């Protein structure tokens, strides 16, 4: 074959191979552009590479080689568009990763101190190789964060704020209840229910926000209820101690009224019962002892005000509907309603020289205010100035009344008072409180018996 023909054939073969190589490179670049866009690279970022590829295709003519020598180097027409694709992909990936990292930080912050899965999310982001996948993570985490932020805001509103990301009222409530439990245990008060509430609150504070929000009201309400109940029991114990001390101070007065023996035993028993229950940390026993102290205090306060207990006084068979019995020896008055005692109170009756008449009488006159005028003249040892009294009930025709005596101290009533400085001129003095009850109850015609 002539050398010229052989050279021509070789040139044609080389040109054909060059055309095929150009087509392959161009096709590969097209595929890369499509893949990059599908992977999430913005089309605008790939526009330059597409323009460069189109320009190279336009410059491509006939069988000219697509790689030409320029100076000492071989020029590759695909180098520039391929570099543009690589740069656009890298920039898109970097931007998408930054957005995903910001979304992850927002998601983790919104999840609160007990949020789970942070490590899994970091690994998920690290394994992401496509911008579109990173963008998908950013969208998902931002959506999750928005939900969690709304729940956090709602929880904060219900709880009065957050403390280190936790509902402030539950944090403070659990701490406050713990302090109250310590005080209760020091005072011998059982606090098992309160301890359980604290444990439940601690478990609650370890939950993520969705669970916290759904359980917040129950936990907060339980803490408040347990605290209020335990504080009330502590206060009641403090009041019980004060009651017992006060009742002890009032015992001499009640003894003066003639009822001291009835209360001394109860007072000693109440003190011993409360001490024993505290020592044994017997919650039920403490409640029983506290109830006994409260009842004792109420009875002693009533007795100190002149309303002595009627328990133990038997009913009177066949007694009139309203019967008032005045016992001179004990200086006490007992009123019977339909035969059973309803009021007992200390009194002061007539002095030795002017004793209250014994016998059975009836109330025939009542006046809420009565002006008493001395039947003895000025200068007589029994004279007294004109005096207003209250709730006066006359039962003996010589002017003998049951009435008030504002000038007489309460602690001067009771046994022996008929020999004291406030002894009457035959009337029956009664302390104001019991007298008002007696006056309101007794009707005209009520029977009055004065006996030893």
C-alpha cells in the first residue's frame, strides 16, 4: 500500500476515534450535570458548566481532535465545565450541610435537657453524601424543632417558666416538698405518700418535652396537694403543742370552776398519746392523738368561758321540759332540756348573810336589761348603787334574779365564791357567755330548783 494512502487511513482512524472519545466525554458530563442536579445542586449553580459544554460542542467540527496541543501542553476542552460541576457540587454540599447542622442544633436545643437520639442524628448527618439528603435532614429537623418549641412554650406557660429547661413549678415543688418531708421526719410524722410524690416528680423531670407536657398538670397538682397536706399536719402539730400548753395554763381556772379533775386526766392522756405516737412515728396514731388534742382544747376553751362539760351528768327522769338546777355546794348551774343536761356553768350565789333561797321556783319575769335598785339605804352594809344588769330572769318574788355581773371577774366564779368579795345579795351571777345561752333558751315558767 502506498505510504500516502496508509497515512491517510491512519489519520481517518485517529479522527474517528477522537470523535467517539469526544462524544463519550460529552455524554459523561451531561450525566454528571443531571446527577448533580438530582443530588440537590441548584440548576443555577450548574448553568456555567452547561454553557461551557454547549460552547465546546459548537466549536467541535468534523474530525478535528478535541484535545489539541497548546504550546507545550495538551488542552482538554472538558476540563473547565468538569471543574465547574465539581465546584458547584462542593458548594451545594457545604451549604446544605451547614443548614442541616443549624437545624440539628435547633432540634437539639428544642428537645430540652432530656432529649434522646442526639448521637444518632450526628451519625446520620455525617453519613450524608448528597446535598439533597442534607437538605431533607434540615427540613425534618426544623419541622421537629418547631413542634418541640411549641410544646416547650406551652409547658413554660403552664409551669410559670422553665428552670434549666425543666418546668419551674415542678422543680420548685419537688424541692419544697423534700424540705417539708425533712421537717416532718424530724417531728416524727410519716411521709410515705409525699416520698412517693417526690420520686414520681423526679421520674417526670427525666422525660422529654412531649411526655412532660402531657403529664405536667397531674405531677404539679400532686406535689401541691402533698405539700399542703404535710404542711397542714406540721402546723397542726405545732398548734397541738401550743394548745396543750395553753390548756395547761387554763386548768387552774377550770379547777376554780369545779371541773379541774375532769380535765387533768384528759390533758395528761393527750400529752402522753401525742408523745408516744411521735416517738413510734405512727402516722395513724398521730392523727388520732391530734384529734384528741383538738377536741380537748375545744372543751377546755369552752370550760374556761364558763361552759363546763355535761358528759357524765345523768338525765333526770320525769323532769319538766325546762329545768334549771342551782347547786349551792358546788356553785354550779345545770340546765336540763327535756330531762337531759344541755348547759353547765359556774355561778356565784348569795353570801352567808343573804343566802339564795332554797326550793323549787319558776321564772316569771325576763328582761334583757334590768336596773337594780338597792332595797337597803345608803350607809347600810348591804347597800349597792343603782346597777344595770343583762339577761335578768326573776324566779323568787323577793327580787332574786339570775343575771350578769359585769363587775365580777370570770375567775372568781365557782366553789367558794359565795364567800368571796363578789358574793351576791341573794341573786345568782352567771358568766356572760353561758348566761346568754341560758336566757335565750329559758322561757317564762321554766322551773328553777335551788339545792345544796
